[in-house]
């Protein structure tokens, strides 16, 4: 009997603490190759903390985070990038004093291959506005353009797993739809995605599976299409009765 392959990402019984206060308590989740998985919850539920623990920005008090069955304990954040994890943080975090092109090229610092230029052109195909503004300073871009740049920068590392934290925050509705279409295109091109998003409607629309977090714990999980109709999700996040 063949053994099922390990998930691309596995988070097992993870606890994250701030000043002895447990912000995340015993969370377990997984992301398979080729999946979009979304984390939904109120502010303070622990969603961003989980992404930061996966990317190595925050320490894990207890539990295990693994990528392709490799335990990431002790692996610093910059080496997790080399392993295939890219994190687009809430607030985008671009370098405003660098141009669009410099931001994108800087993101390929871990690479020594000959395909960097080809990947740069791929980013410009996904985000034509970035090509138009390639010589512009990052801090002169609109909010939507900065989000595109943050996502494009993550793609330049050739991530196997893309962690997206609130990509729609502060964007006009038309731009939100555009960003979500690009997320789906990135996924179809091969990257798995773990998405933290306040817009539960759109997140559940594009995700394969979802986890609902409440006060640092997983309250519900399952296929996104099913959770869209769950009474608890409807009442708390989708404006249902």
C-alpha cells in the first residue's frame, strides 16, 4: 500500500505567545501542493501570527511547522525563503526608497540561476502597471500598485508557498477583484497559497479549503464551498442571519 505524500505545509499543534499571553493555542492546519487555503477570523484571532511563525518572523512556543516534511525548527526566516516560502505581509512592506525594478531584483537575492530576467518579465505580464512604472520610486505608487509590487516581489523568489496577509486591505473594489484574479492565476501557475483575508466572501470564493479562527484556536475547517453555507460562518462573516 502506497503512503500518501506529506502536505507541502503542515502546522501541528502550534502555540505562539506574546509576553506570556497565548495568542495562538494549539493550531493545526495544512496546505497541499496546488491549493489555495484561507484563514478567516476577527481581528486578534491569531491569523497574522500564524503566517509570521510559518515564515520564521515569530518563534513558535510549542508545536511544529514543516515544509515538504522538513521540520523548520531552527531555520531562520531568510533560509525559509530559500526553501520556498514567500511572505507578503499586511501593509505590503515594500522599499519606498527603491524603484519598482530595484524592489523586484532585490527579491531574487537568494537566486544564482539564469532565469531571473525571464521571471521578471513574468511578473510584468501579471502586473502590466508595474512595467509601466518600473523606474518609479516605491513610495510614489498607489496602494493597489504597492500591493502588486509586494506580490510580484514574492514571486521573484520562485516561492512554492505564498503567504498573503490581507492583500485587499485599503483597496477599491475593482482593484480587489483584480488582485484576487491574479492570486488565482499565480495558483494555476503552480504556487500553493495560504491566504489571510478579511473579505470572507472573496476568500471563500477562490479557496479550496478554509480554517475559521476564533481567539487563537481553529473553530471550523473544511472545504471552502461548504463553509460558505455554514450557519456560523454566514452569521459571523458573510452577513447572514
